[in-house]
C-alpha cells in the first residue's frame, strides 16, 4: 500500500512481514494510477474500502486486514493497509505512516513534477505497463453493482486477478490471489465518489519523523536481522531525498 516486506515474486508481490501475502505498496501505486508523469488531467476522486482475508490451503481463515484507497481531485493518492498508510501528494512528496507507533517517514520531492496519472476507463483501465509486466485484460463483469473490468496475472505458480470499476476512476474493488500458502481475497465494503475525508491525507503533528526501517516494529533475532539487511537500502534513499531538499 512500502513498509518492510519479504518479496515472494519477481516484481508484483510481497509478504507483509510475519502477517500476510499482499501486493507491494510501490507496485500498488503504479497499478492504481499506471505511472508518474508531469501532466495530470481531470481526476475522478473517490474512496474505496475493501476487506482482505487470507486463507490457508485447507480454506481456514488466517487473518483479516482492512484496506482503504482514496484519491483527491488534485491527484493525491492515499493507500491504507491496517494501521499503515502511504500517501503520494500532488506536490511530489510521499509520506508513510504507522498509526499504531505514531511514526512517519517523509520522502521530500520523491515524485516532484510527476503527479500520478489516473487510469482511463476508455482504455478499460489497462496500461502499456500492465501489458509489459505480463497482465492480461479480461471481460467486463459486475461486482457489487459496479461495472468492472477484470485483469489477470499468472507467474511462478501464482494467479492474481484484480477487478476495477470502470465508472469510478478504475478503483480496485476486488482481488483474488492464489499463492503458495493458500488464497488471499479482497472484497468491496464501500465505494464512494467525491472528495475523500481530509483526515485520510493528514499526519498528526505528534507523529515522530523516523527513517522507513523504523516504521515496522521488530521482535526476535530473525526480524531484526532482516530489518538490518534492508535498512541500508531503504534508509539511504530516504536520507538522500531529504538531503537534496535542503
């Protein structure tokens, strides 16, 4: 939706540390809006809420995680997974938060001059980036009363299907991910057109600014060793952006 993850696929998938199989937040930004470029045309603003449920191979429910995606009319995008958020602001800044720990990582000017561009329903919400990544465009279907288009990806023994609302800015309304340990599903709770709640894009002033490696709590030697391994990469980029901004 970012945060510390263990990759289980070539580019699109990752394992939320010790919790669940989910889509990596960096990829979600590209999948939601395609790519980043300078000019942003009119944006369809919306708020979509989904619930993710993970099942093992026997079909037993192992976890439940709430998701919220929100898009403002200025092109800013917010993705919330559980108690963590990632926000790409139209001014180029990216913010990641951990609500439980009251911490924030601010990537200054990360996407300066390159606002996220919303997918086009006229193109069936499908982009050239999708095609190059190996996605296939499927048929139109109705999901929870919404006209949608189905996109599928198969690789490495995994099958991923995403449904996007054609009349709501290509918002993702459903997901099904068949992987090594079972099945992950996201189903729609609500989809509301219009400007989202401003609080979804706000960071409380009480939150402490930390490098991204400190956004995920770690317990145990294995977790700490993993964080130490990835810290040099993710924290280096964070510090470099902040240094360049001053």
